[in-house]
């Protein structure tokens, strides 16, 4: 779709094999699609049937192009990092659970075990910090990883949530400040829980945006709220209640 008008400009017909997850652009002509059976390259001019990449199989999800590499997440193989120039595999990192977010210093962030890692997208050198919880993977009814980054500060935000999504706590890590992880940055109001990813960073206002559903099942999922928090202080700026069944919804910012 055209980014300004949202009018359709191209389409790849659905098929029993098309279980698409995430998309990342490579250049003006090509992009990648993740799926339940690997990663596929798609031509953005012709919309021909996508062709599968070597190196990843089975369920794949989040992807990010940064520096010289494309970071991708695989259920069976962890992080599969491709050379952006020729899409050959540069490195694999087993047991990665959440990824990927990029801070202004260009570092790429992901989780593995009880640690939050960063990766240099030019050298693939890594560093880590221990988290106060162990993040769960997102493969049980797949959803995009609940980890985001500020565009103004070298700060990462991530949800403490079970494997099916949800949870009530959002943590913030300010690079180099271990104490920033000592307590949750944001906790949901009473009887409200996150669902799947449902958090985003709105760069224009430097705000964290989240949605919640009401605790429980059935009709509780029709009780929703959008919350806008100051990304530096964590103070609530605005709340918008709405009704209806929209999960699992995610944010897109233009």
C-alpha cells in the first residue's frame, strides 16, 4: 500500500503455503517475508511468488535490517543473521527468545535466557546485561516480540510476559545503567493486562504506547484501553478506552 494514501499498489495472492509473519525491506526492489516454514525473498516491483532463502527452516518471525546484516528469528535455530549484501548466513545464535530492536547508537538488541544482549551490526560483537526475569518465546500462537527501542536515547523497553502473551509489567533498560532494571518502568492499571506485543514507541512525542484488555476471558477481551506514557519518566499522559475484539493488534507509526 502507498504509505500516504494507503491505496493498494500490489498484491501476492494467498495460497495454502503462505503463512506470512513479518516483513523487512532490503532495498527499493526486494524484501523478506518470514513464515511458518522459513524466510522468503519477495520482489517489490513484480510481486512474483517469493523464493525461499537457505539457512532457516520451520517457524520464523521477527526480522530487522541493520548495518551489514539482516537479523532474523527462528524457533529452531535462534537468531539467524544474514549478510545483507548476498543473503548468505553470517552467524547463528541458539536459544534467542525475543528480538529485535535498534537504539540510536545502532546496536541491535535481543534476549537469550535471562539476559538482554546487544549486537554491533558492523562487527557482530556482543555485550549483555542480566534481566530480573527470563523472557518467554513468542512461538505459542506466534506474535511479534514485545521489545522496542527509543529513537532518542539508547534505551530498550520490553514486556515481562508468558509464552502466550499478556503480563502486567514493562521494563526499561538504559544502556550502561543496570539499576534501570531494578523495578518495572510501567505496570498496568488494576484488572488490566497486556496482550501479545501491543506496545510501541511514538518518536514524534517520545511516548510509549500500550494497549490492554480486561483480566479474564470471553467478553473481557472486548474491554480495551490505549495508554500513552512519557518514555522518559513513565508518567501516564493519556488514556483512551474503546470496545470491541481487536486482539492481537499492533501499532504502526508514520
